[in-house]
C-alpha cells in the first residue's frame, strides 16, 4: 500500500515537472519569435540615429536616406561626410571648406585622402583645409604636395606647412603673388591674407593695383588686405559698395566683415537696405559674424514673405545658400527652425550650407 502511494506521488511530481518544462519551452519560443520580429526594426533605428564612424567604408546611398528632422547635428555631419565623396568637384570642394571651418576633426582623415585627388581644385582645397585645421597628422602628405606638378597646389601646400608651425614656407606665397599666371597670383593673394603675415601687405597692394591683374586677383587682394586688418583699404571698399554689380557689393561685404571694425560694421548695416536680396543676406551674415543680429528679419523674410516666388532654380538655390549661411552666423531660435527644411533641399550646395549652419549653431550653443 505504501509502495503504491509512493509510486503515485512520484508520477504526480513527474507530471508537474513535465508541465513546467513544457510551459518554459513555450515561453522561450514566444520570446525567440518576439526578438526575431523586432530585430530588423531595432537595426534600422540604430542606423538612423547613430552616425557612422567617419573612416568606415560603408556609406549611405544618398544623404536623404539618413535625414531625420529631430537630429539636425548628425544629419549635418552625414551631409558633409557624403559630400566629400561626391562626383561633382564643386560640391567636394565646398564640403572640404565646411569640414575645416566647423572643425570637424573626425572628417579630416577623409580630407587628407583628397590630397591625392586627380583634380587640382580639390587638392588645393584639401591642402588649405589641412592648414586651417592644423591637422598635424597630414604633414607628411602635405610635404609631398610641395612637389606637385601644379603650382596652385604647391602654394596651397606651402600655406599648410606655414600653418603647421613652419612659417618660413610663407615665402613661397610671397614669391607666387608676382607670377604672370593670374590664377596663381589670385590664389597667392588669398592665402597671404589667411596666413596672417602683415609683411605681405606691400605685395598685396602691388597685386591690387597692377595693370595686368584681373578681377580674381583684385578681389582676393582686397579680401586679404581686409583680413590682415589694414584700414587703408577703405576707399577701395567704398567704391565697391556703390558698384552697379551685386557681385562686387557682396565681395565688399565679405571684406568689411573680415576687417571687423566699428566703421566696417556701420557700413554693413547700411547695406541691409540694398535692392538685391542676395546682398542683404550677405550683409546679415557678416553682421551676425560680428555679433550683431540686426539682419535677422532680412533672413526670416525669405521664408515668411515668399520673396523667392519668381526666382529661377539657380537663383533660388543661391538665395537659400545665402540664407543658410546667415542663419549659421546669427543663430537665433526664430531662424534655426528653418534649417531642417534646408537640410533636405534638392540642391546639394544648399544642403551643405545648411549643414554648416547647423554645425556652427551647435558649436556656439
């Protein structure tokens, strides 16, 4: 009798354990299915919210595939990253400039690789960006460019070497500005202004006044002289301010912003009344760079007063580029709200300008 009760008790325990085991297996199966269903979604979410490491080989098929309106900074980074590999050299050059201007150190290895690009403007821009960023890790590659077959690239490499703690290389720029090749002369003028070498002022005035110099040389010389802080350039700037050509007035505005004096600022304020929208936006940008947001309404009107209704595709892109650059300098909440739509603009150059603005606003936040 006792043996029968014992066997029944053992059988009951086994049935109970079998039931618990089956229940455990059932819930494990459900958990496995649940994970399998969710895994693709989680993976996709990580791809959207986490920026890829800048040196990985993987690259999104297009900037639009990674854009999300709630995360403008990662979007901006991706746009610049993607643009550095664009087939259009103009887009690539602009992305290089923005990477340096916004101090995107993570992108400098990609910029370094562009020192070997087949196109002169790209190699030139990459070398200048290395110098502006003082990216010392690229010094060995910059030294190789000192022997590049194109003189424009060689002077860009000399500029970079000068910025990388070897100022004696600026002598290469001083020699280049007197070249008969006007492209070399214009680029040398630009780089001398960026070098901070005030000993170059005499040469810059020579380039400005020489009868053989073309508009490229003169405009770069004016900008360089202003960047070096020489107020003797004011008469020339005043003449450009009243020029019939909007391009001349925009260059004047950029030089006034580089000069940065109170007198220059007062002239910029008067240029907010210019008849041409592009000129007004350029003035608003430079004033913002000088810490004055008086041009904010000029930028806001672009989006709120339908000022672009009659512009063709090219003029529209230029206007949005100018607006984006101004937003980056002014950085008020009422303007930053327009950046998400500019990050998705059909024009690559507008998207790059908007990305620059986002990165500038984030830096000064």
